[in-house]
C-alpha cells in the first residue's frame, strides 16, 4: 500500500521503499518518462538496493528471455526512467515520515490510534483491541475537541473513549 506525500512522491508508510516487504527507507526517486504522454508520472521512492536490482541497462534488458530467467520478471530498462536523489522538499517529507514512530510514542494513547490509522493495522491499546475504523473515529474526535473537553476525553478508559468517539463522529449505535 502506497502513500502519496504532498510533493507527489509515493512511498510506503513511514517513508519506506515501495518494493514489496522491503523494510529499508526510500533513498532514491524513480519517475517513469513516457514518450507519448504529456502528463507527468508521480515519482516513486525506492531503496538503493532495489533500484540496482530492478532497473537495468538497455542491453541487459533486451537480452533477457521471455521467462525473465536472466534478470527476473520485474525488471525495467533504465532509459525509460529518471533515477535521482530526492530533492530538498522530498527529503524533508521523507525525514518527517521516518520520525512518525517517535511522534506516535510521544502522543501516548492518541499516538497509538494514529499509528493504527496510518498503518491500517488493528492493534491492542491498553488491553482493548482497536480496529482502523474505531481508531479513525478517535483521532477525528481528538482533533476536533476543545482543550477542556480533550482533557476529559483523554482521562476516560480506552473502551469508553472508543465508544464515545464512534457515537459522536460516526453516529454509531
């Protein structure tokens, strides 16, 4: 699952490489250069290891057989792509994404809700298993409450917080 940053760069959550199951951070930006389209393609973030593995020179690309035995199936010719280091804006966004874990830990319980929403993965929060929909309701409610009401809401137990968030934001019964 990819996430598009404000600059248009596509990465996995927390600024990771878009290659499947890669735990590395994105350090190289790859953009497809079409000869026929005038619309620019969104740049994609990869780690350096996957760029070397996936994007080969044109001669190697032509030599591979139909089954991809020489270089593998998901290999692309370098001449069709612009491969570069992230620019200043993209670097700043990637650094912000890498710091997500620290920000979530600093926020406490609401940070745990934000983590569930960002990663689309249910998790245990103070002994209560919270899904993405409920965590999204908690985040939306937290961000919309006044400071006085926010303190009262954060003092509630997790199960009660989730129930109130669903009641107020989603109209749940």
